[in-house]
DNA sequence: CTGAAAGCGCTTACAG
DNA sequence: CTGAAAGCGCTTACAG
C-alpha cells in the first residue's frame, strides 16, 4: 500500500512548483526542455498516476458527448436498450463534468439523419457516439469530426476505413454461422431450411452478412441440407400466402430469420398450427421474447444492445477524461437465448 | 442542463453554514430539530445530489474491502476469473480511497478457510466479498460481521437466511434445467442420457441443484429418455472402466457433467474414438474450452465468473460510498457457449 | 519560463 | 448548537 505520489511531491523531487509539473503533464509548453525532461523522468520513475477525482473537480472544462441513434417506439423498440445503456453511462460519469445529449433520427429517412448531423456539428461536441445507418452521410460527417479532432464511435453497425475510435457491435457473419450451427443440432439430414428476410425492403448490411455466415456453415456440410432464401413481406397477401405454403411442407424442419422480425414467422406458424419446426431469430424485441418463451422460437441470438450504448459512452469517457487506450474493434459476445435463460439475461444489470 | 446545487447553495437557502448542512446530510447530530427538518426539506425540494468526487477527495476515511475466495492454479483455474474481476473493480475505484485486499483459501480445507476468516476479522474491514464454501464457518463469520455492521456479499454459491447484502451467482437449478433442454434438442427419443458427477468426492451443493434441474426437465417429457446418474472417479481404474463401458453403449446419446470437469469425459470419448454423443458441461476451464472448440463438447454453460467478482466489489462500493441500494439476489445470466461464440465471450471486457 | 494563489465541492477539526 | 477555516489533489489565470 504505497501511497500514490502527488503533483506536489513530483514538484519537490524536481525542484520546481506544482504549476510547472502540471504544464509538463498537459503539454502546455512554457517549460525549459531541461525541466521538462527531468519531470517526465521522475513521473516515469515513480509511476505517477493522477487522481482523476481531483482532476475532474478542479477542471472547469465541461465535456459534451453526443449520441445519435435511431428512435424507438412501441412498434420497434430495438433501439431502446442501447439508449438505456447510454443513459446509465451518462448518470455514472455526470460528476466528471460530462453531459451526454441524446439525438434520434428516423432510420428510414436520410433527411432526418442529415439534419441531426448538422445540429450536432453546430454543438461542437467533444465526442460522438453514432449508429452509422447511412453510409455516405456518415463518411462526410466523420471527415468533419476528424478535422476538428473529435473522437467518434460507431455502434451496432460499422463502416470500414474511417478513423472511428472504436466500433462496438456484433460480428454479423459469425452470428449467422452460429445460427446455422444451432439449427444443425436439431435438424435431421436431408431436410430443408428456410432463410427468411422479412419486411419488403432491402436487407440491411447486417442481414446480408448473417446470411453469408449461414451459407458458410451449411457449405461445410455439403449435401446435408437443402436451403432456400425467401423474402417475406407480411403486408403483401401474395407473399404471405407463398410463404405459408413453403413453411407447411413436411421436409422443412428449420427456419432462420436474418433480421429482427422472427416473431412474424412465429405468428404465421401459430396461425397454421405448425409446431414441429425449429425457428431461430435475432434480437430481443418483446414479441420475439414472447414466442421464445412459448417455445415457437427455439433460439434468439442477441448482442448485448444495452452494453453497446453503455460501453460506447464509457469508451469516449475513457478517451477524453481517463486518457486510456480504447480498443478499435470491440465485438460483443454473441449470446444464445432460450426460454430457459432469457429471464436471467433480461433481469441482469 | 440545470446545474446541480451545492452544499453552499443549500446552506444559503436555509440560512445556515455549509457545516450545518453537512451535519444534517451525514446525521452527525448537533443541529436543532428545526434546522434539520428545514434543511432536509430543501434537499428534497431541489433534489440535491452530492458530488461524489468532491466527497471522496475531502474524505479522509479509507475504506478497506476484503475478498476471500478459493485459490487457483494451473490445474484448477476456475477462480481466476472472479479474482480478475475483483482486481479490475479495485483499480476502477482506487481513487475513491478504497483499497481491496484479496485473501485466498484452499477449497478443500476448512482449516485454511477458518484461518483466513480470523485474519480478516482482525483487519476490521469495511466490507467483505466471500465465497461461502463452508457453511457453518460462514454462518459464524456472518454473525460477527452483523454485530460490527459490516456489509458482506456472497459470490458463486449462497447460504440462505443470512443478512448478506447481496448474492451474486447462478441459479443452479435453472442452469441444470437449461442443460437438459439443450440436450433434448439434439437427442432422439428413447435414447439414454448419462448424468455424470466427476471427482470421487461429495458433489457440491451446486452440482446437486443442477441435477435437480435436469431431473425436473426430464420429468416433463416422461418416457422420452432413460437417464442414469454415474459417479466417475478418473483416478480409480475400475470406475473409469465402468464408465467407458457405459458410454460406449449405442443408445447413450447425451451426457451432462454436473460439475466443471466435462473435459474428463471428453478425454475418454476422445481415447475411445467416440464422436456421436452430445456432451454438455459447465464452466470455462481451459480444457473444457479446448474440447468445446474441437467439437467433443457441444455446449458449455457459464455464469460470467469475472462479473461475479467485479460486480461484487462494485456493489460494496455502491453501498459504502455511493450509498445506493443493492439488489439482494443477483442471479447472473446463464450463458450458453459453443465453439462458434466462445471466442467473443472470452475476448470481451 | 516560473511560482504563488485561488478555487472545484465536500469534510473535518476547532473555537466559540 | 454553529460557523469559519483549512485541506483533499489538481488546474487555472495572474503577476512577474
């Protein structure tokens, strides 16, 4: 239990005043090279660690961290969990003169995204947490932040080749691979598997990568399964009828829904009285959870969405205040949920 | 962004000095009832939140938190992860005048446990994190801590009916239930399941509860599976031979090892060239992980051991310093690991 | 280029 | 029972 030395002690060792030591620590210049080197040497030798409490208390600087994520509502609450994590982190670090301002955009509107980016830039934040849904706009925004030397972090999805401090999210390919693996445990050889994309719109980059992962796994067991990709638009009666026909076939034993809407398939299975298929989906939407508990969905795969928000803010905090290194790629664990462990997962934190 | 009021502001509002406000906040008495009530009212009204940084910085009090867990080594590193979590938490809160001292005991020796408890009591700690392996000794110890009003937390296993601030660990029954559930996905009806306890010694409370969970699940599908409990002592050639014979039977399709030594079964399967059975185990010992990746173990079930240590210390910190409420029962998520997601789980943090 | 002084919000003796 | 003062370790103008 060696008591940490203080700036005052370093100053005494170096034969200067605390102010000079502080200037060296913060690279504020105005110190002779000789003093600077000597102080740095002492700091190194005694392994000086600043007291962050005192630093934050004395520091007049207020850091502004801004987050921009898709909004959420009762119909689609996927983004509620990250938002919750952001808020929890904000509370934890508020004493450190850090305020976190949360912005939201409509994930189907580039315009709303651009509008918020503009507002954020005008605020001159010290750090940004961002869900980079729209590629070009994000690249442009990132460039502007780079110029201002403002750190930014991506969550949920990533854009390669940018200077983001970190990415927090899933490895989609691997989570697809895992889904196929889980299905293979319970699916007999020679049966059919449906890979379903739901929603009538373009699949997200995430969904595409998941499907690649699924294909990759299935290609390792050649000839064992037949599989078909289906686009299901539940708003379109024809699409729905076609899907109902497909899923009713006896040789179809497994279904993987590659976006977060597995509950739509569960609903159809429920209506048709189908119970003998294994359905695997992603993300802990309330309706997915409901069907998981009822047994219509066998597995849900999740990526700690609350953690993404929490850790994203904490990483910015660490970078700005603690000045500690932040991992650039931070893949979150790929969690497997069943009716048996879901409650423990949800209750935790 | 309303700036938080300070003690000084409260004092002004109440027409007293900061010292008096402080006396009220900390129940140090020596304040007229009239002033006390008035100050409390104002604190309530303006929703005063103390600045923890300033509080800790000014506070001369040094908190001592002590942990007592089983030691670990290369052969048995189960307790390495909790220890790591304890250390991480200690680092994070060291600025708050908190030091964490870690004690270890031999989990097979009551004597070593008792010896450490005695030492700990002599240190007069402000909080204790404990793995209550030995029941009677823990009850006695807990009573002494109760008398001193020292908060204590149990991790990994629990003892009911004590005044521990919190319990952090798994719900063993449910994790057994889940293991049986996972096995049922891939095990055809009418096949046999082995439930294996390894080690020649008494099964732990945890293992017993897991087996109860397994039985509970299996009893919900009556007649679907045959199952047998086997005690395997790998040091005993006869026990090993008997086990090898059992596991070689064609109708045995699934094995659950109810303690952390699934790798022993995997080794035997490996030696015998058996590849067509599903093996499920617990805990992320290096050898278990090795066989999980090789596919000899289908699933491992884990309970975030690192988190148990981390959160245990943080809960004591929250109770002692932040003065926030701590949940008494904190079951950790029951995580399902396969060869596909294990690396993301291990890399995380 | 350097040091002395004041202040961050809170706590703790001390004097009255 | 109460208030003024000093101090926690660090930062920030300010004067020289």
